[in-house]
C-alpha cells in the first residue's frame, strides 16, 4: 500500500506540478491544463494499482480501505496498518515532489508575489491540496 500510494501521489501530483509550474513560469498554457492533469492522475492510479494490487489489493486510499472493511472484504485489524501505509506513502511522495520542485515553486512565487517571497500563494497551493479557489 505504501509503495502504491507513493506512486499515485508522485505521478499524480507530479502532473499537477508540471502543468501549474510550467504554465506559470512561461505565462501561457504550453504545459497543458485540466485534461493533462486528468490523464496524469489516471496513469498514476493505474501504476499504483499495478504495483500494490497483487499484494494488498491496491486500495491506495483510506476511504477505500474503510469501505472494504465495512463490506467485510478486509479484516478490521488490518485497517490501521493499511491506512498507516497509505499515509506514509503519500507523505513521502509529497516530500520528494516538494524537494524536486522547490526551486521552481520558489521561482513562480517570486514572479507572482515579489514583495512577499517568503510565503506560498494560491498559485502553487494546488499542487499539494485540493480546494476551491
């Protein structure tokens, strides 16, 4: 579960980072948009399921793990272990992604808000979180 969730987040959020940071750095839509991110997440989900599907079922999401336990396809004693693996894999992937794109994030933030370059703006928040703008 940890490795599958790691792959899901690294490739899915990597697609978001590439589109958001590439477009912001160039000032146009050369790096794509919503469709590119959707295909990126679809590919990321497929890779994650291929990695962990044969070993643990490829839940990749605590909500799926909980639903599997509710419908008695998974023992309740396994739920915390699955969820811990999923959270660990997602957090480590986000950390690797942030480390890889830290310079590009900083560059875009300086362009967007040159007076307050020590904080992040909504331009790059969407790489790591989903919320309405």
